[in-house]
């Protein structure tokens, strides 16, 4: 039985207040795992509610979620993903959720994941006649090679093209990712939704000699740091091979891996001389970045690369894969180096250059810090808020001051 959408205020009412924008957000991850997507969506919801915009989030969850989430969550029925129990697959949009959304009476639907839940949200928006937008968070096709499924790439792009071309606006995190989508035949209205940075948490002033000494790092040692969820599609094979290459060639350095995930133990076995901190967040994460000297990030599966921006705001030069996401953040030869994905010798050589040349390392770090100042969360999210108003035919919202931190506990 179809749940009818009750009477709601017209979204085109002239001079309508903030409540005329009421967002229903559908996501494949929101609080059960602390990854870049879920933390970004939590910051978005916190921002919108601070501006007086009511939000309901439909997403899977667990009994012990990793994120103390923002806003009101409507838990969607889900099961652990096969082979990746840290992620969950939603299999239905329950009647209870649909009825709760009908009572909420949204004026805009946003889909953050093109999964079964996202497909049901798309159908719901059509049935209720509600404007719909989508955000593109994951470079899905780049993941296939890690699961030996490259033959499925044409079919995957076909589905993604069909899915996203049915939305009024699609928010993409980087120009490089936008180029990829346009090349793949996406004809919907693609709009840039970059990520922001908390300049209070991520800043060179967070550098701590006590932190370094506590990990057995000498004051004059150069520290190469990697930060990410520890899953193989983040370029962990290239990471391990690169650090082992530096060791074999006796390039003086210390290496640090910050993060946790299914590959933690296997990676630690391959890198016995590397410092593993486990998962860090907040000021502890900011200290780890700022207490390092070079950021290494070989992943080629990013749509943006939040960690690259966090490293830049901490004053670190970066050596990253020349791929979507990082390509939009790192200026090769100015704020760091871009390296062909998977090219271990090139990664090792670029790192060697920065390890041995302190002046160049500082020059790149200062340039990276300056570039990071263009990515403040309040500016980034206020632009998205304006896109929402356009999608539902509302006057543009007045700028509102917000804390650049927009912190989310996790």
C-alpha cells in the first residue's frame, strides 16, 4: 500500500522561512562506520540544522555505531556486506520509515548512495512529486580492480549513468571527478561540492615534540605519515612496497600509519618497522598530522581526498597518486608531488627528494597550508545550502556565521 504524502507547505512560496526547506537524506553509511562519507554527511546535517533546516536521515546502523551522529536518524533494515562486515547493505525502505517521512513532509530528497536504498528513495521522490538531488561520494569503478571485477565496469557505469541522470542536481566533490563523470555520459546538472577543513584541529601549531618522542621518534628524524581507513583499495600494497623500498635503499626516515580497518594486521606484518597508532580523531589526529613531515597517500579511489586536505592544513607536503581527488588538491611541484598510481619506484623517489631536502619540504608545506585556507566548512556548506534552495524554488538563504569546526564526535 502506498503511503500518501500529506499536505506540505509549498516550496515556491515567496519569502518562505527556513522550514520551507525540509530535507530527507538517504545514505548507505551515516553512523555505523567513521569514514569520509559518513563524517561529511554528519557535518552537513549539523550545519543545516544550525540554519533552521529540519532533516531526517535514512541509513543503516548498528548497536554500537562509530559516530555520535547529528540529527534524527531513521534506521533502515540492513545486513552486513559480504566479505566486508564493517559495511552494511540496506535491503528495504520499511513501511514505518515511509510513514515517518510522510509525517515529516520533506520538500527535498537527497540520495548519497546509488544502492537499493537510493533506488527506493528515487522512486519515492517520483511518487510523491518531490524535487530530488544526489551527491556522488565514491569512485565506484576504481574499486572493481581490487575485487577482481573489472569486467563489470561497463555495466556499472551504465547503471550509474542511468541512476544519476534522473536527478535535478548532482553534487561532485572535485573537478577531476566531475571530468570523469562527464566523460562517462552524465548529463545531469553537475555541481561542485568540495570538502571543508577544520582549521582549529588541523594546523601546524598542533605539532608536538612530546608526541614524537612518545613514539620513539628523534627530533631530527623525518616522519612520513599515511592516514586512512585500512582497506586494500586505499593503495595499501603501494604504500607497503614504497616504504619497504625506502628501507632497502637506506633512506633515513620514520613511517607512521594512522587508521584502522580489516587490513590492519596484514599491513602491520608487512611493515614491522612502521609505527601504527590505530584510529585517531579530533585533536589527537591533528597532532599526528602536524607532528609529521611528509604525507604519503597512494590511493587512486578517492573522489576528493579529505585526508590530503587535512595534511595540507597541517602544513605537510604530500606525495599522492595522480588520480581523481588528490589531483584537484595537490599542485605538482608546488605543494607536493603527483605520481602515477601504483608506481612504487616513482613514489619512493619523490619521497626521497623531500626527505633529503629540508628547504624544499618546508617550501611545499607552506604552499600547501596557504592553499588549504580556501576550503572552510562554513563556506563549502553554505554554497550547498544555496543549491538546495534553487532546487526547490526558494529565495537564496541569507549567509549565516557558523563555526568552521562543525565538529562531529566519533
